[in-house]
C-alpha cells in the first residue's frame, strides 16, 4: 500500500506576512512578495503556498489571482501552531556589514528568541540598518521553517544593558581571559549570551560584567574566534545543552 504523501508538501513556497492569518481569510500581497510569487516563481491561480505571521502559526493558502505586482490569496487550514523557541537572547557587538547579516541569519536559523546589539568601547560599527537585518531574519525564518521571528532590538550601550538586566536571566559572557567551558555550565532558560567586539572587552567593561550577579564567564575553546563565529558557536552549544538539537 503506497504511503500517504506528507501534507502540506514542504516544497511549497513559504512566506512571512504582516497580516494576521486565519482560515478563510483573504489577503492581497504587493511589492516584493507579489513579485516573488508572480514574476519570479510564476505561480498562477489555484497553486498553493505556505504563509506564517509570527502570531497564529503557519497556514496553507491558495492563490486566487496572480500578477507581477499583486497576488490575491485565500487562507486555508493551519498546518502548524506558532512554535515555542527556547528563551535565549543573543547580545553581540555589531560587526561590519555582510558579517552581521550572516550572524543575524544564522542566529535565526539556530532558534534564538531575541537579538540585542550592544555597543561597547571597542565596537567599530555604531549604526545599524535594522530594516535590513530584520529582512535577513525574515528570509532565514522562511527558509528554515520557523514560525516565530526573533525580536530585534535597536543598539544599546553596554552600561545601559547591564543596569536594566533582569534578575531571573543568566548572562553567559564569552571572556577571552578565561571562564568555564560553556558546554558544561549552560543554564536553562531564561538565559542570554554576550559576545564582545573584535578587540574584546576592556578591563573596565569586563569588571562591570563580572560584577553582575547573573553573569557567568565562559570559554569557547582554545582558539581565537571571530566575533560572529563565537556568537554562533556559543548559541549552538547552549541549544545542544538545552535539548533543542
């Protein structure tokens, strides 16, 4: 007896939409989303796509009318509820364009719940295009099957972040002067990981972080890692310890 095909097929195009989704609703896409479906993929009426809205989960939708500038869809059944991701924040000193785009993309794929750029004394990049970074997070979520987008905060100075730190959230900070191996000390959620800039934390910053009761100095192995590599290595270790992998 032949196996029943999986439904919906995971090969269906998958898009994030700002509109709130519900079965039976109709919506119209324009701009880049319409161009992607109508002009790039050349989808036509009757074909299906997957949509998610970061609130209500993922739904299969049927194209009612397709053009290069506007696509009308009817929302069908929900395929998945909005996922619950581990309550892990990633705090990182901004790095150069290209590398930070890659960091945001991969952190989204790994399941980070919140992204917080932190400005330190040795941070080189002090301005970020948050719209561009959000677009990278959305694209990563579309590709990897996430139904919950990570929160993306505007940059904040390290002193302000430490001053307002939640009492119940452990802060693992990668300290180049030494710390316990993260794989062996990763605390359960709520937790956060703090990665410094390319030049590392200053002595004053390191002292301020260590003075925080919730802070834990951690090490990421014997080699010197680039900031974005360290961030994703730390996230991977924590997720593995948390059972998300």
